[in-house]
């Protein structure tokens, strides 16, 4: 049998232990409360600056050819999704690639308020087209033409070691509210011909340099070139065009790659779709990985840039 004094000592030690635990809990709660108060009293982060009302939203979008072999990813299953992406993100100027004229008709039907220009790669309405769409409420067309990426750029032709004839669609547009003018080049460089891509860069730089030094210029498309390629370094050396991805005031939003072949988990790190600008301030840049119940509108992500006239 325990002695009463021994029992009291055990009880005292138990109460002391509980007191220590309680004190520790109280201190922890006090510290946490203090930390919360300190955090809540910290200066707030700077507010996100609203975009200017005069900003133009540019988009380059390889919409993938109409191929029956694509099965559930064939154009008839994707056209509503592609049009929805363009409408939701409110693009003012869109450069599309790999579009047939029936695909363009589908988009035009689903995009009221836009007009487009473009020529087939074989001339006229034959072959793939790289159309430029623009929102008519904001912009009006001043001039347009089609070039071929070849030794004979003024006529339908295949250049150097390219697998297919490739075009550049050019538009000269005027913003209705401000009267500011913008020159837009949209293209799809060859996927096989290395010499053709190098020569194509030089042709584009030449056409851009033929414009006035203070001209507002956009060059965009699926270039089949990664950012650190020698060809894009040459473009920077030969012209004042600059990559909107790296010159965005707010960095890039979204994915870091633009091609994923309908399988985002497989393809990573291939940014081959680009927007380059001259005499334009890039407020925002994004590579949009929108999906619809797990399905992708195209095998490329659209690339978007918000720009202001300098």
C-alpha cells in the first residue's frame, strides 16, 4: 500500500507535467496568433495593374489539319472548341496555321465579327492556308498580300529543301479608336527543311526591314524552331523583332511548351509557336492549355500576347 505522502508527490508531479504541457500549448497558440497578426499587419502586395483599354490581344494558333485518321481528334470534333478558345480569350488578331478553306469557313461561321485574308499554299484556294483573322469592331484592313517562302516569293513555289510550299500572310491594319497602324506577318515554317527555315528567317527580316523604322510589327506563327535555335538568334541580329515571351512585363502565364501532339504528358519543353513584336509593349504573354472535359482543341496550344502601341 502506498504511503499518503508518496501518493501526493506522484499527484504533484502529474499536475506539474500537465501544467508544463499546458504552458507549451499556450505559448504555441500565442506565437501562432502573434505570427498571424504580424502577417496580417504586413504591407499588402502591390496591386495588379489593369490592362490598358487600348491593348490589342494577339494570338497564333496552329489548329491542326483536317485529317480523318485523327479519329476523335478530327476537325469535326474540334472546330467548336477552337472557336470557343478564340471567342473566350477575345483575340483581336489571330494568325492560324494548317487551315484548309473548309476549316476557315467553319471558323468564320462560328466567329461572327471577324474577317480574314489568306491564300492557299498552291495558289488561290488550293492547299493549306495561314489565314489572319481580325476583329472588325476594332480594326480595319488597309492592305494585304501573300508571300511564298522560296527563291520566288511572289509566286506559288516550294523553297530550298522544304517538304511543302510555305506561305507568309501579311496584313496592314488600322486600329479604329486611335488610328494606330500595325503590320502583321503570319506563317508556318517547314518542319523538315533546315535550310528552308534559315532562308525563311532572312526573308521575313528583309520584309520587316523594308517597313519604316517606327512601324508597329507583329511576326507570329508555328516556326518549328525552339527559342535558342540559331535561326531565331539570326532573326534578332537582322531585325528589331523581339520575342514577346521574354519581353512580357508580367512574364509568361500557362504552359512553357506550345506543341504536345494531343498528349500533354508526353511532350514537354517544345516552344515552337512564337509571337515577335517591334515597337510594341508586351503587357502579358500566355501559352493557353485550355481543355474541354479532358480533350484538347488542337495538337498545339494557342500563344497569346497583349500589346500596346509605343
